[in-house]
C-alpha cells in the first residue's frame, strides 16, 4: 500500500514541477508575439469591452507588482478595460521576457479585444487595433512600433500546440494508470490507454471545431457557450467511460469500475483548475500549462 501512495505522491510532485498542467484537452488561449521592441522591460495585457469582466480579488496578471496591477485596472481606452485584472477565469503572463512572447488563457479568454503594451523604460502606454480571434488557440503578432496586431498561424505555434496536446494526454493517462493500481485494474492498462486516447482527442477536435463554428456565426450571440459545451462534453465522458469499462472488463465489480472511472475523471478535472490557479496566485510562469483543460 505504501508503494502505491508513493506513486501517487510522485505524480503530484511531477505536476508541480513540470511546466504543464495536469489535464487533457485544449483550452482557449491567446499567445502574443511582440516584434520591434528593444526592451524586455514591458507589460502586455488584453483590453476588452465585454460586460462579463468584473472586479474580483483573485484576478491578476502574472509577474507584475501591485502598483502595476492597479495601473492596468484603472486604465480605460474609450471603454476598453483590462480583462486580465478583472476575470479570475483568465490567466495571463503580463510581464516582459526575452522571448517577447506572452500567453493568456482559460475560459475568460476574450474573443474581441485590443492589446495594451507598456514600455516601463519610457513609461509609454500604447494600445493596438481591435482583434477578433478566429481560433480556439490563437497566436497574435504585435508590432510594437505601429501597434498593429494580427492573428496568424505560424509553424512554431502549431508545433507547440501539438507538443502540449501530447504532454497533456500523457499526464492524463498517467493519472488514470496510477489510480488503476489501487483499484486492481493493472491488467487493463491497454484498455485504459485506448479509451483516454479516444476521449481526449475527440474533446480536442470538438472544442476547436465548435469554437470556430461560433466565430463564423457571430459568437456574441452565444456568450460563454464554449463553457456550456465543455460541461456537456465532460458529463458525457463521465457517463461513457465507465460504460465502456463495464462492457470490456470482466471479473471486476461494476461498483469498483464506476468509482474508479469517476474518481479518475474528477481528479484530472480538478487538477486542471487547481494547479493553474495555484501557479497564477504565486506569480509563477504558467507557460504551456494554459493549453490543457478539463478532459478526464
């Protein structure tokens, strides 16, 4: 029993040290790549007019000071206000870095927005044109000189998306396999891997396709429908997975299978919310962690 507990403890340590989150499936995100900026001493943030961004004590850009956060919060460009400082479901890497790449993600990720760039060396604050992103996981290239921003598909982003998807899938499978040990389901590792491969990839495809469908049909008519879709898909996974296991696994009680499947799904789902929140609260760089969400 001790060895099993050690395995689970090791997994949680892995979650806290890897620069990825512990859950499967894509999550909405915006990656901003800045060019023509001659300093890494900058702050970048998303500004939006969307009404659902309200004040919350938990909202804060990662890596900035309290004074910088207050400055962002109080900025108003003709009704465009900071989304990252208001929505606790939007995590952002706001502080400058040598790669000039900042990521914003989770279910508070806006569809229509402008980018605010603050050069801390010159105390200059500028805002970009309005962007309407058309991809679930979007890359925006911002020219710091002209403040022209445009959504683009670049090879590096495609590569990162694939890598992050595979890492998230691997971690999900690890969770389910390790949890299967105390439930005495080790003989069914292959089935567990196949089932999670199918459900994870289907979730990724459906969420991406669903978001693009909403964009082309005016997403403003469907506020937060991506969250509703996510909840529906998660519910289906909670129902379908134990049904598959019950049909395929013999000589194991239905009760044990149902408890195992629901517990495994619940753990990965909760970890997808808890770990990013903890890293964000402590101002730790969330990196590619933002690309995974809630598929169990």
